[in-house]
C-alpha cells in the first residue's frame, strides 16, 4: 500500500501536456494538492506528448530528466498529476528507484488526512483499498513464489492470493457497514425533508468557499481553511429565514477535476444530500480564472451522483478579490439564477438570504397546490 507522504516530504511533480491547454491551472492545483498532503514540491517536470507512453507514461527522455531532478532536489518521491496504470507505476519505480504515485493516490492521501468522522474514515479506507486492489503486486513481488516449509505448507495458496482474498473480505465488510450507515442517514434525511422546509445543499469545487459560506449563514463553526478538501463530512443545520421560516442547509465535500471514481462510490452516501436537495447552492470561486472549467467539473460529478436535475443557484463567491459589486441576476423567467457575494467579508449575504426566502416560499406554494390537487382527487364522484 502506498505510504502517506510525511510532513515535509520532498516531491518532484510531473505534468505533461496532451493538448488540453490549461497547463498553468493544473500545475497550480497539483502544487496545492501536494501542500495539502504535507509535502514540498522541490522540482517540476513538464513536457508535451500526443499520447501517454504505454509502459512508462512519460517516455525514456523524460524519465531521464525526472531522474536528474530527483537527484538535484534530493527528493523522496515522484508525483504524476495524471492517472497511471498499475504497470506504469511499477515500471516507473523500477526506472527511477523511488516511490511513484499518481493523482488518484495523492487525492486519496489527502482524504485520509482529513477524515474525522467514523463514516468518513470508513469511506476513505474503502476507496484506498479498492485503489490498492489493482496495485497489490507492487511491493509484494518477493511473495509471489509458493511459500513452503514448516507451518507454511497450507492449502496451496500463494501469499499474494491470500492477501487479495483478505483485501476482498475487508472491502466487503466496509461496504456492508457503509450501507447500514447510509440507511440510517436516509431515515434522518427523510425526517428533515418532511413538510414544506426547503432543503439546500452547498456544492462546488474544492476551496471555493463552501464551508466559509456555511459558517457565515449558520454560525456552525465548521472547519474552513484556504486549502483543498478542508471539509469531508456533510454537516446540516437549520437556518431561520425572515418571512420564510426554517431552511435546512448542508455543507458537502468539495469536488475536483478527475475526482477518483473510487472516492465518488465510497462517498456516495455522503453525497446523497446533494441528490435529495430541493436546491443546490453551487459556490464558485469567481476570482479563479479556471472558474468556468471548475463549474463544468462540478456539474460532471453531480451527474455521476444523480444530482444533475436538481435546481441550481450559482453563488459567485469571493467578490472581495475581484472588486465586483454584490448583486442578484435573474434568468429569462424571472427566477434568481446567480448571487454575487463574499462569504469572507459578508458582502451580499442579505441578498442570498432574500433569494433563499424566495425559493422557500415558491416551494411552499407548490406544496399547497399539490395538496389541493390531491384533496380534490380524493373527493368521491357522485352519480346523480
């Protein structure tokens, strides 16, 4: 299993350009990821390719450059800001004589650092084990031979096969525990959703300011920091809105480009809060020049978890960094589509509260209409 990078571990980052055109944004993001994992980027290796090398992803010349950077920076590991196959990782480690991890392993590592609740820890362990199951051969090559000798002449399993079986058993156990927690969470969520209370979930790219906004609205004291994946566990609070009553608002884990599928699957129960919401507050870092791509990446994950059809209200956050004025924008139907705010300074928060009140009242009216229709349909038909 990949060991978690210790604090201050020195890393060489590799970012190759396959024609995607946003190299600077990807480099800035991987620097923040490494920093969030407690590492230190001592060198960066760039390159352009038409497609990845099947064996080593980067190609012979680039591997020589990485090796030189490793030696010059006295680095401990190499981090590819890409998804590597198990064979590519194995071949790279053989060539570079050091640990090599990919983007997925790096993100999983950060999640392992951040997990605080029992459910969050189970979700992270499940994601890590499922990722590990495809890479079990790494570090176990000395055990691939049939073991023999006193006390080791068992049923004939290789050690590697034993480890795969034990790993499979652990994965099955974790899935059963998470399924049970998911059922409990579902009962609690349905209880909250009864009546005409508006259910709102905060979603957005990691570090967009969701937890800061959640705290500004609810005074919940949820941990918020200027780093990636500061929040993993979903937190829900009731928020009193003048003129509209209570609103239930939930803070969720941030999304990111190429979020590992194993994480999406593992955190599915946590992310169900977004799928079951009446309204998604899609928090956007308006100061980021990658904001448009980040919004697309968030919508991609929402589609994967079955939340793509939930109505969205775009929260244009961090206007204190762009000198934009707080304000409300409506679509062609007169519905509020975007609110410009700063969660940190508090600018525009009253506009957001007013917007939530408008959505809450609209839900209450819809519910009253549905009840009236149901009551009318329940009336017996009399034949004269």
